[in-house]
C-alpha cells in the first residue's frame, strides 16, 4: 500500500480488483452490518475470507460459534 500511495503500481487495476472482490460482511444479531469505530468514524467490517473474519473475531475476544455474514462484491458495498 505504501508503494501505491507513492504513485507506484497500477492504480486502475487495483481499483478494479477491489470493486470485483467477493467479501464477507458480518451481520449483527439484529441483521445489521457489523461496524467498528476507528479514528472517530464507524467503518463497515468486510473480509476477503472466513479465516480473516475468524482472526478478527478472535482478536476481539469473541469465542467460537456460528458467525453470520452476507456475501457480496465490494462495488455493492461502496455504492450503498
């Protein structure tokens, strides 16, 4: 990412890859998108794999059990 921010790489291809990426978007018990506050802003949580989602949940101290999520492309998330 640092190289990208410094102008190296292929920004258009990176943007296209992000928009077409299939994401897991966790849901709360009330069927809302899971958000996390960082830097004073609420961010929608989204992960590229169940393993990444599990790592996030473990880091937050959440114990096993079923994890509910919606699957969709990043472009749909960005447009909403």
